[in-house]
C-alpha cells in the first residue's frame, strides 16, 4: 500500500465528519497492535463561582464532552490548554481541573494554555481597550504555579509505538529563565528514539494562514487576532525545524476555538475546536467553529480523525466580564461562592 499522507477520506454519520490521514501506511501492522484511540480536547475553560467571573455553561459543556469522551473509550486523553477560565490567577481552578482529570478512567496528558499561565510575550500594546497586553505576558511564577499542579510543561512518551510530545509555546521568545532550557529540551527531541508516528501538541497555532506568513502587527486591529492566535518568527521556524528533525506527523493545537486543517513540509497541522465557545468561524472558508473534540484512531492505515460534536450545548447564564479584564475590573464581591 502506498503512503497516503496527502489523501483525505470523509465519512458521514451522526457523530460528525471523519477525515482519514494515512500516516505511514503499515504502522499498525508493523507495531502489532489492534486499532486504538486517543482523544484531543482543548479550550474547555472550566471556571469557578469563587472567581470574579463565571460561565457555568462552559463547565456544563465540559461535563457533556467528558461523558462523550469516556464513551469513546480512548487509551489516553490529550488536553490542549486553556483548561481553566483563569488558572493563571487562581490555583484552585487548576487544582479542580486536575482532580476532574484524575477521576477519568484513562490517563490525561496536558499542555498549558495562555489562560492557565499567561500570554506569549510582547513589548507593544495592542488596540483593544479591554486588555493590557503587556500585563498579560507569561511570567515564571505563573509557569511554576501550573507545573506545581500538572507537572513539567515539556514532556514526551511513547504509547503503542506512537510518540507524543508537548510543550508550552508561550515560553518561546519570552526571555524568561525557562526559555533556554525549553529550547534545549525541544531540540533534543530530534535525537529521541523514533516511533511509527510522532504526534505533537501545543496550545497556540504554529501559524494561522501559512508557514511563511509575516509577523503580524499587534497594534493593527485587522491583524491583532492573527498575532494573538499564532507564533512569530524566528520562533515559528525554529520549532518547525525541530518538528521535521523529530519526524513529526501531526501537530495538534487549539486557542482559536475553530477547527482548521493545514499541511506544510510533510507535517499536518490540526487546529482543533473548543468545547466552551466559538471564535473565528467566518475567518476561513473551510473553518468550522462547532463545539466538540477530536477522536483519533491509530490503525494499520495510519491515524484516522473523527470530529465529535457536543451532544448538547448549555445555555446557563453566569456573571462577570469576558476577555482579559484589567485588574480594576475584577470584582470578587459578585462571586457566587465566597
């Protein structure tokens, strides 16, 4: 059977659309494993009524997705960041999500999102009045807080001849003490023993339009979201070189809250949907902002993808501001729980 890296097959059905990408066509047969599954879920944004804001609908959507994921019976779950509404400020939100994950009947492997730690670094303020971009930069304290709950933000392991690797992309270009060890770890992955597949996970999109896109201008209202959702050069190119050297097949990300597929230099890039709320649904002609998660099945033909939409979407009302509110807008007196 020939390599079908560029071939896509679409299957209908109530559970959603399946896109099959054949990555190393005889992988399952050579590995000797029957078909098995893993799930990628991202941007669940679980919050707390102890906070200055709370969206119970997002928590309820996660519980719906959680039950559906259990029904998929995966070997493992990959959680792609923005696990919390405000874990960058509230350790108790991180701890609540960790306890929820620990109660699942399969292991969960996480990467931090910007809402769990802090944003990618900038030295310029964007045009949005509702946020202070400079104050949102990732800090060492936030990264340590996340790691105190979930463990190291860089990790790699092999399961049934598939290597899974993940890292906190907000560290790239931060200038923090953690950045040099981050690059050293990342580039060392090129020397890791090869498996039949190498699946990577990060929170942000490596790029939003194309691999060679320009660095978008944070101060331009028309470019702000492209800047916010993706990575800048030279960090983008440096990560891409690692992906190629490490034999990456597939990179999973979130952050955008819209499902989009790219391919560049032999690597497939899957920007996957949120379970909490929609964004950018009208940005790409082939984008899909429906809420849900992705079930992946590893077979003798490669890795098959199936989008699973939420079985139900909550309409519960909450309180507090959206976005990235400034400190003076965080009023804890309105919290439902003290």
